């Protein structure tokens, strides 16, 4: 079980981002990390009492997990290396959304957490 990063533990929840929010989250929280591990989950995997959608950056709703995280339940994981000042290459995220649609699970919401 993953208790979250030091920032997560200080906040009292594990920070997640949607696919659309991910680039901004990485730039804000991992701007100096040379390598990160990205874990992909479906929001629907979590009990509504544990995963709360709360206003954060610019008033956008972000998924926050008020529980420990069983990383073995991740849908996918990616090791990302920073590409200089260009940041992380996130082109692969399109495959996550495509796989969801192809499998008929387009009602599922992919959410992502990162660890350096």
C-alpha cells in the first residue's frame, strides 16, 4: 500500500489529476524532477467516500484520494524522463483514452498520480 508522497501526507490525501490536468500538475509539482513514475487508475475503482472531487488550481475539480493506494490495482504505469526544458513527453496518454473507448468503457474516468 502506498501512503502517498510527503506532499500527499501533509495534505491528508493522495493527489490525482485527470488526463487534461496532468501537464499542469507535472509542471507545478515536478518541475525539477528528472524522472517520475506515473500510475493510471480509473476513478470508478474507488469508493465515492474515498475519492473526492475538490476545487483546486483555478477552481478546477481535482480527484483527491482520502485513503492509502494499492498500486497493484493500477491500470497502467509509466516511467517518464524529463526532456530538458520541454518537460515530459505525454503523447502516450492518448492511448489511455483510445483504449477506454475501444473497450467500450468510455464512461470511465482515467486519473493519474505521480511519484518522483
